């Protein structure tokens, strides 16, 4: 019998061998021994053969608490909470007493599913049976409340535990790290050390995930020293977390030093952390090099590696590299991975509007789609201007009962903004209210933008005042709303109110403020904002800010100042800045500078129609007909066509779209007849006024 038990415990777990051992136990008569059966059930669970494990369990004449715990643990690890809960009830009905392992195992499954109501039921049973005082089941209860975001309840359970080990402390610290409470996390760390409980990799890794802003750089350095002092730098999770923390604190050099210093302990997580660091700092070429190097060192990339390197190719300059990666994904059979396919869809959408078909081909080939998949394609539809298709896709998603999140609502509300469909936007707003996303910062921002774009600035303001406006994203939307309505003074008032309420602005805030100054002609206010951006707020001017400033100076007729600002830029101007300058040249009538800027733009983006249109318009205003004709001829030779402007109207919850001389509408004949009558009526009215 002893040899049989040893055989089950020490032999490599392979299903054929396990079944042979099971047969041997039956033949020798030892299968009736609970100890033997429990070992076999454990082995079946490790082989992911839950059906066989459960079948053997059902055949046991007298299963004990260990037997119940092993089967329950198997269902917990498989993610089947319903079966776990049924077994737990059956165990209670059979008269078996729950022990610390029972509670710890089931609480793990409940925490994973975030079923707080089930956890509270177990908590009640644990209080009755005094298992909240047990360090193992108590720690599992702390973990449950922490993962469900109820850190206050987790702290209460923790404080009532008579004995807390390192796992208990780490679980509580991880919970407060998850909700972003930096002060509480460091207070707990100090208490843990004062209590004499040693810190380990489980303490440091979650703590470091909090320190992902520049102002935390010194704290990261201090923690890094503590990690070195306790000899934790060899742990892959800690090493990866330190790399991530340094990279998010804008210290890529320190991240590289950590990575170079852990050659002996590098694993796939460490490589992925460094890959993510380069991706964060927009070092696309280095990301690709790391992806190649990790394979040369014998590490097979996982889904995270592929999604990272594919994301680095989401610009047109890296199109060929991205297509090569797509080929590699197909070759290695990874197209079945939902995150990898999602990354490929996003990559093609990042190239150009013309690659939408490639993105959709991947989308329709996917057997399994998650919320991220639908959101990516919805955003793609919005990006290329296919707002009606996006709305149809949203309706389809709703019919499939797919889980939708704040990004889904943001994309759909953006479609309503683009189409200026107020009634439909209000319906989506009601749906967001029903599912509880109305207070989300992204959804709130989109709603403010939608009401503003539909011309109802009063509703945009009402919603802003009704929502939780502690976040810069929501403030940015209301500032943009008033800027686009030409009410620059009110937009500036919101900016100063934002400062007064200590809401930290971001780089988008200044784009909104400069846009407001530009549209209203507030030159001096705009100059002041440009000067204080970096000195008062620590936000250096980015390309968008320069474009806004050029627009501001151009509209005010200060073309030389706009030109001088571009010459002081620390980087080469992109097409956005140059197009803005070209527009300023048209306003000021500077044909010499316009020709120079247009020449550069035509080299950068020869397929963009706006440069040709702006230059042609300028030549027309100055009556330079030969030059205008040469621009039109160049457009024709290059196959560039002007994208027509569209107008639309919403009637009875249906959108009707038109462009100039359009006959695609089914009622176009009636529309043009009515239009002709209106023109004749206007002429008669004008002649009558002239006679009187």
C-alpha cells in the first residue's frame, strides 16, 4: 500500500500512467482506502480531468473532508464557480464540517468571479465557526474584499485577525495598491516592518505598480534600495515591476540598468517589461530589437509580447514590419488568440483609412470576440467616418448580449456627435444612465462633446455641472465646447475655475484653451498661456500646442510671429503644423511663404487633398489663374480628389445626408423641385423689396 501511495505522489503526472495506477488500486483492493482515493482524485485534478476526479469521488463509500476539499479546489481552479457552490452546499448537507482549506479555496473562486454577495455569505458562516481568526481562511477573506474593491471591509477583517503572516499583509497592501491609495500602502508597509513581519516579493511587486508618475521617481529609488537590501532583486516579478515603475517615471535609463543587471534571473516577464518600457517611450525600433533578442536567448514570446511589438508598428512608417509580424502570427498559429488579433486590428486601423478592409477581414475571421475587439472596430468605424456603420454594429453588439463598457459608450456617443443626431445621442445617454456609466469620465466627456456638437451648449453645461468633474478629461470637454461655440471668454473662465478647484490640467487642456483663444481672437491671453504652460504646470509644448499657437497668430494676422515660433520648435514640424501655417498664409495673403510650405507638405503627404485645396484657393484669391490651374492639374495627375463636404439633417430619428449636387437620396427629385420653388420665392421677394 505504501508503495502505491508513493507511486501516485512522485511519478510524473501523465493521464495514461494515472489511469494504470487507478486500475492497480482497484485490482489490489486499495481503492476503498480514502487516503488512496484522495491521492488519485488530486492527481486527476492536476491533469485537468475534473470529470474523472468527480466520478471517483462519487464512487467513494465514505468521502472525508479532504476528499470534498480536493474536488472543490479542482472546480475553483477551473473557474467553474457554480459547480463549486453546489458542491459546497452538498458538503454542508452531508454533515461534513468546513475547515480553513475549504473556506480558503472557495473564497479564492468567489474573489476571482468578484461575487461579493457569495463572499459575504461565507463571511457570516466563518464568523459563526470562528474561522475569521484563522490566518489562512482570514487571509483569503481579506483577499476577497480587496479584489472586489472593498478595502475598508478587508482592513476590518485584517484588524480582527489575532495572527497575521506575510501573506495577510501582502494581500492587504495589494488591495490598497489596486485602488491607488499611496498613503495607506506606505503606512501599511511601515506597520508591517514595525511588527517584525518580513517583506518579500509579494510585498514589493504590487506596491511598485502604484508608482507610475514622474513625481514618484524618488520613491521608486528608495524602494529599489530596499529591494536590494532584502535581496529581492532576483525575483522576476519584482524585477519586472521595478522596470515598469522606472519607465513610467520617465527614467528609461534606470529601467535599462535594472534589465541589464538581472541577466541571470531574466524570464519572459522581465523581457516583456522591458519591451513595454520601450513601447511607452515610443522607441519602436528598439521594441522590435528586444522582440528578436528575447527569442535568440531562448524565450518564446507570449500573447503579451506579440501585442506589444504589434502595437509598436501602428504607424504607416512601420507598415511592412507590421505585415511581416502578421505573417509570423499566422505561421505560429496565434491568430486564434483574441488579444493578438485585437492588436492586429488596431495596427491596421493605425496605418491609414484605406486599411479598414484589412482590419475587418481579421475581425470577421475571429471565432471568439471580446469587448476589446468590438470596441477596437467601433473606434475604427468612427476614425474613418463610418458613423452609421458604427451605430449598426453597436445595435448588433447589444443583440448578442456582449458586455459593453465605457469605451463602447464613448465611441457610440462620438458617432452621434459626428452625425449631430441629438435624439439618438439622448437615447444612448439614457442607456448609459441605466447601466451606470453616466459618471464615467470618458462617457461624461463624450456626452458633453455630443451635446455641444449638436448645438445644445446649455445641456452640455448642465451635464458638466451634474457629473463628477474632478477629472481633467471632463473639464477639457467643456472648455472645448465653449471654444467651438466661439465663446472663448467663458472657456477661459472654466480654465481659471479649474485651477481654483485644484484640478490638474493635462496637455489636452491647453489645446482646448489655445483653441478658445484662437477662435475668439484673444491674442494676449493665448500668448500668456503659451508662456506659463511649462513654467507653472510642467507641461512642455507639444506638436498640437504649436499648431494651435500658429493658428492663433495666423488668425490675428501675425504671420511673422507664427513663422518665428515654428523656427524655435525643438523638433521638425509635422503636417498638422505646416497645414495650419498654410491656412495662416492664405488668410494673410503671403503667397511666397505659402508656396514654400505647400512644397514641403506635398513631399510629406502627397495624397492629402487639403494642401492642394488651400493652395488652389489662395491662387484663386490673388487671381493667379495659371498657378491655380497647375495645382488642379497636379491633383489630377496624382489621382488626388477633393473629399466633398456633407450636410445632414435628422428627421423622425432618421439621418438624411447630402453633398453638393447630390442625387443619391430617394426623394432627391422632390427636394430639388422644392429647392427651385424656394429660389424663385426669394427672387420675387428681392424684386418686391427693390421696387418698394
